[in-house]
C-alpha cells in the first residue's frame, strides 16, 4: 500500500516507438495512441522504412482525426516494402491491375457472346415466323440450320457461366 501510493500516476509503460527508440514516453507522445506497447513489430517496420523522425513530422502536420488513417497507410506501405523490397505496395497494385485487365477481357468476351447468341436467337425466330427471314444476316458460323441455337457448348468452355440462365 505504501509503495503503490508513492508511485506517481501517469507513468505507464512506454509506447512501442519510445521503447524501440529508448526514450521517455511523455504524456503527449505523438506515437503513443497509434503504436501501443503490445504491438512492437508495428513500429519496427515503419521505423525501418520511413524513419522515426519522418513519421513524427508527418503526424505533427496532420490534424488528429487523420493521424490514425495515416498510420495505417504507413504501416501497410512499410510491411509491403519489407515483404517486397523492390516493388513494395506497387507490386500488389500492379498484380491487382493485371487481374482487373484479365477480368475486363473476360467480361468483354462474355458480353460479345451474349450479343452473338441474341442475334442468332432473333434470326431463328424471324426465320421460323417468316420463311424469307434473316438467315443470310445471321452471324452463325456453324453453317447448320437454326435448330440448336441455344447450345452453349462453346460458351461453357471459356466461361464458367450457364448461358441459359441469362435469359
Ligand atoms: Zn511514446
């Protein structure tokens, strides 16, 4: 009781940043809210990539409500840089960009396939309603009569989509 009462209030364990930098963690420590003592690796990577004084400067320049986001961003960038020293988070961005390009190509092909099947379907309808119909205009390259318009066999090979369900 005597000892604990004599201890000054407000001297908690230093934050992860101050601990790593071996300095006193004051009450207004700019790092303390974002780098708690129980996550030491979080500051270690950021310090390695950006440097403590740069982090300090960036946080000081920001209004307090934006500092948490800035720290998350720096932690993300630093971790990416440690994982991939050459490209950092640009590596992740360009790999996602490649996925987008690939998916956009697939989407364009699927949309072209839909248009193609619709045209064939319309052509077969009008040619069965009207014998002098549009068989010439049909883009069908199978050369077969319009008896199996909906056969999705070649669509299935490229897209894992049931073309019938689009109608
Ligand atoms: Zn501190």
